[in-house]
């Protein structure tokens, strides 16, 4: 997949809700494609 995901909200709570929805959509996309979810990484090791 390799996409960069971003979300926004008028409030912190709205941004969190949008982020949760984005993560749920990402998991569903991986499941639909049959690809395994990527291993978790640390921002410091990716940069």
C-alpha cells in the first residue's frame, strides 16, 4: 500500500475520530487485498 495517511478535524476530538476511521479503513483495505499488515515501526527508525 505504501500510502501516507493524514486526517484533520476542527477539534482534537474530531481529529482523533477521523484518525480512528482512517486506521479502520486502512486495515479493511489490507484485509481485502490479502496483504499482511506492515510491522509496527518507530518514527525515529523510519526517518
